[in-house]
């Protein structure tokens, strides 16, 4: 996965654990796509200060994931829900029993709703 996308996703999971100033810098850099100079002007710090803050926050986000693994678990859960929905759909397609079809349809819809 591309680093920018990975940092942005990790920020979604762990951003609240960062200091407010770090949260703001990461948000402006990764989500708002501002340059270091633009962020420095906005935050009233040097360009080097912005760069240091970004690097420190990136390191923290990766450490949080290494220790907590929430993003990885989320991916496993999402894949499991997809597999459950596909299996329920196959059961629905291959069954002639109305009760089984109803249950398979319910399972497929429930798995889809849990992903939202």
C-alpha cells in the first residue's frame, strides 16, 4: 500500500491519540494536501518544524498500529464479512427451500450492513 494512503488510513484510526497540533499538521498535509510551506504559514511555525512534526506523527501512527493492530483487525473483519455475504448469496442461489433462502438473504444483508 502506498505510504500516503496508509498514513491517512492510520490517521483515521489513531488520529485522536496524537496531540492537537500533530493532528492538525497531519490533516493539513495528508487530507488537505497542503505543502510544508503552506502549513508552516498556517500554523505559524517553520517549514522544518512542520516536517519534524509530520515525521514524528507518522512514526507514532505506525507504532500505534504495531502495538494495537486495529487497522489490520478491521481489514480481517471486512474480508470476513465479504466472505460471509458471498457464501450466503451462493446458498440463496442454490437452495429451493423458502426458509433457507430467507435466512440466506437475511445473512447477506446483515453482513453488508455491518460493513457500512
